[in-house]
């Protein structure tokens, strides 16, 4: 449908815990189209509904050239020992920090036909699944930073041209 503007750090919608999608209607279909269109650029691995101003539980992924989406995602399994993983966020441009992420993740949700979908991933896919589910729970990756790194991130944000 359309490429949507990305909401940036400071926008209250990014702190919103998203509501589950109860009914698949034209609005939800349009949301999925917008999520998929907006994530489809090089360098974008995932996009949560909050990042384009919606508070419904949905995200899109762009991993290994494949675009997908998931409605009502929930993490059902994280495995392996968490490892420091370089991470950024479209809603916090130009920042990159190490975040502790599990190397494997399993997420369950539904598609537009209300059929169950399970996505299992390692590496970048596992990281994106965790990152996008955090967004839908009203959290940014900055929330996962150690105190000193979070302070540094806040200084960088205040000095940025976009804040």
C-alpha cells in the first residue's frame, strides 16, 4: 500500500504495549501491506507496528531478501546463552550498541488467514524476532543496555540532528 514514516525515539507510541488483533479486516490487511512496504529497503531487518504509529500486535521482517510478517506474535522459546549482539533500530537512527540476545528464538502467531504460523530462527532472524517483539511490548533495545551504555546512548540522542 504505502511506505510509512518511521516514528522516532521520543514518540509515545513507541512505549505502547500493543493490543492483540482480534479481527482480520481491511485495516489489518492495509497495516500488513504498509509494514511490508516500509521494511522492504536494504538494511532493514524488521519493523513493528508501533514504528509506523499503530498499536496492533504485528511486525514485518526482511531477512535474506525475504519479506514476511506475523500477527499476534509471542515468543515461545529462547535458547542458548545470551550473547552480545550489535544492534540498531530504525526508531533510533545512527546508534549501534551491543545488546544481550539469545542466539535462537521461536515465535508463534497467525497470518492474514488466521492460520497458525511458527517462525524459528538463529542469528539475525532470532535477533529480529526478539527486537520486534520487544517493540510490541513497548520496549526499545535501549531498555536492554547496561546503565553506562544507556547514558551514552541518551547523550548521543540528545546531540543528534533528528531528536
